[in-house]
């Protein structure tokens, strides 16, 4: 009988930037760059910190060697970041950590809801609405009652 051996198209990836030592400022647009050979499928780009995946930056993008990213930290600390670019057959990480520095711009948040006339009753599920200018990364919301913090949430500021 006949048999065949199929070779899967390997798609080696190598990250060019950031590849270690860079200092990127939160909120700026930076270019993530990589090279690959033989890739036809989209790639996934993720933020890594201290060797652990933190969040996807882009879950599916063309393998064209370039992605423009509005820099955002996943943690309050600024150091120990890396990028991973992965295909179905390979993954590469930045060779060394880079830094994401806090934005020097003042963040301005305006709370729209609740306001001074809002009344919440037990069992209600009201929306908390705000606008944010020059804010990058997550927003921490704290609920105070009689000046005492009762609970807090951290939500993504899109």
C-alpha cells in the first residue's frame, strides 16, 4: 500500500521590537514588529509580565510583521514586560524585559452617574458612568458609605 508523510508548514516567528531594554510610555502608540517565514494564518499578540501572560493585545491580526499598539500596562508596576507573538505552530517572546512608564499626562475623570440627585435602592443594579480624558489603563472604582470604603472594582478603561 501507499502511504504519505505530510509536513505541517512551520512558521518560525522572531520578535524585533520591543525586544528588551525599551522604555515605552503608557498611552503612546508604539510599533510591535516581528519577522516570520511561511506564515499564512493570523497571529496573536499578548502582553507578558514577569513570564506570565497578562492579556491579549490583539487576538487575531494579519501576519504582516507590524502592529501599532496604544501602550497600556496590566499592573501598577512599570517593569518586567515582554510581548509574545504566536502562530498556530510557533511563539516568540521579547528576548529581555522592557519598561512601560506611566503617562506624564494628567488623567481627568468626570463622574456622570451616580450624581448628587441619584437614589439607589437595595436590589437596584444602576450603571456607573464616567468620561475619561488622557487616561490609559484600568480605572479603579470605590464605593464609599459615610466616608468609609465598602468595596472597590477595577475595570478596563476603553
